[in-house]
C-alpha cells in the first residue's frame, strides 16, 4: 500500500505537465475515437518532451533506471 501511495505524486505531476505544456485539457470531441486520438497525441508529445529533457540534460529530468 505504501508503494502505491508513493506513485501518486509522479502521476499527478505528469497530468499537471500534460495540461500545462501539451494541452491535455483542451480536447473538444464528441466521440470516443476522437478522444483517444487526442490523448494518443498528447502522450506522444509528452514522451518527446521527456526525451528532449533527458537528452539535453535539463534539470528535473528523471534518472534512467
């Protein structure tokens, strides 16, 4: 239970960055298919930003494990 509770902060941080940087909260769709497509693009953009942050040594990047 303690291990699961420790995962809460990184997940919330990911949602916060997703909403602030790549527009996770800006979807206006009426179908599940469009919503999934939007979330897919958001996740790909977040992955790109994480890779760029890691590659260029920006502070706050997680260490590879």
